[in-house]
C-alpha cells in the first residue's frame, strides 16, 4: 500500500496541540494596520482553535499529525 500523504498547504497553516486540538493564526494582521483598533490587532496575534465542525476535515488533510 502507498503511504498517505500530508497536505502541505494545511501543514503550514495548522498545528496540533498536545491535547489533540488544532490551532491556526488569524489573517489580516500583516498590513494596513493603521485603521485597525489596538484591540483587534491584539486579538489577531493570538492563536485560535479550530471549531469542532471543521476538525474532521483537518484530520483528513493532516493524517500524520
């Protein structure tokens, strides 16, 4: 049987935590920052957890963790 390949685009965007959840970085934090509030920029810096409705799809893209 052939090996299962990891989706490289997904591997660059999502990381698996120790507890088995998946985290990702929010978009829109790299430029045009002057019009965004301090609060909004602060929230964009933090890692966010994938919603449980999307976890099944992420698992298929990242079979090897």
